[in-house]
C-alpha cells in the first residue's frame, strides 16, 4: 500500500476527505485541522492500495492540493491492519500491475539528470569495461554493466514519450548523449595512458577474444536481447523491482560497446570502433523501443481494468 500525507487548505479539506472516503481501496483516514504551519492548512493522511493510488492522486491534483498545499507519497513496506487488508481486496487489479505515473515521472527525472555523479559513474564504468575488453575478461565486463547508470536516461526517454513530456525527453537525451560522449573521450585518453605504461597493447586488442569479441560484432540477437531487456527494465521500474533492474543492467552491451569503441579509437582501429558504435546504437534503440511499447501496454491494460472501477460510499 501507499501512505499519503497532505497539507490541504481548509476550504478544500471537506472535498479531499469526501474524495478519499469514496475511493475504493483507501483506509486509515486521519484529519488534523490546522496542524500544518508551512504552508498553513489541515493535515490529511490516509493509506491507499497501490492499484487505486494513481486514480486518487490525479483527482487530488484536480483539487490543486499540490499547488496550494502539498502531497507526499510513501511506500508502506509492512502493515498489520485488517482494514488495510480489506482495502487492498476492494481495489481492482493487482498491486504489481499498477503504475503510479507521477511517481515514475519523478523517479526518471532524478535518474536522467546530467550531473557530476552520473558522469563519473559513466566514465568509471566505461574504463572498467575497457580493461575487460583488452584482457578479454567477462567478469570485468559484467561489473562495468552493473556500474553503468545509463538505464536511468533511457527510462526517462520512454516515460517522456508515453507521457508526452518534452522537457523530460530533452533532459534524458542530453544526459544519455553527453554521458556516453564524455565516457568515450575519457576512456580513449585512459587507453592511451595505459598503452604508455605497457598495460594495454595493440596485440591484445587484435587477438582472438572469445569472451568479448561480440561487443563490436552486432547481430540480430543483439537487438532481440535489447528488446527483452528494455521490457524487463521498464517493468522493474514500474513495479519497484530493483533486483530485476540489476539483471537488466548486466544483460545489454551498452557501456562495453562504448569502451571498445574508445580503445579501438585510441589504436586507430576504425573497423572495431564503428562496429562498437553500431552495437551501442542498436542496443539503445532496442531498449527505448521496448520500453515505450511496454509502458503503452501497461497504460492500455490499466485502462481496461479501470473499466471495472467502482466507487462506493464508505462510512
């Protein structure tokens, strides 16, 4: 379930309380008149089944509570309440299928912002992958995939397309493009430095690399895996399954492809470089396509389930 804590202007409190009382899937309504000081108003709290959360939040925002007051939403990890159990049974659908669209937009906004930390993770992940490429070490490649933060901006692009949010799309694309450009540039310099220290060599790059040669040789399976990973990653975000998101991170060749492009560039191996870039672009496109289709599918599914929605007065 979700816990809602609101600061409501006194003139809107009756409407907000009636809305909560009439919404199937709500419980534990608390009203504290005049308790809020900044902004001034009444404090209204309730718990709501995740399946009913998006509908309730939209209607509360129609009352302009988010503009004249505040709405805070928290996930309830554990609750002992017969009333809460009943509320979850009353709400249509299943919690895992419900999408809180505003929560998803806010989450992807945070994860898709170009920042020093984001750029540092991108650069470090690409440098780790560069070591894995040269050493043909699959463990380093997997580690680099797990460190890479690129799925945040990819999810931001998908959400922006479905929610028609051009600002989020622009922010996500900037983070994605600038992040990869900075990582490839920094890793090229890193590769030149490692070569000067005799830790990287042309012979290692040109040698048979059974564990990592796929990185610069895209094929139909690359696109299929990207589609599957994009769908799985989107579902992990909408259902808050972070463990699944880690699995997605280590299943798609994005950061390693950028790393191979950087190392190949440092040695003038343009064939490998362009093959790596093609692999990178193919995977990015596949993830975005699958993510958008998954979100549209969830939206359509929830609209169908919303046809079962009923409001019943509650005491």
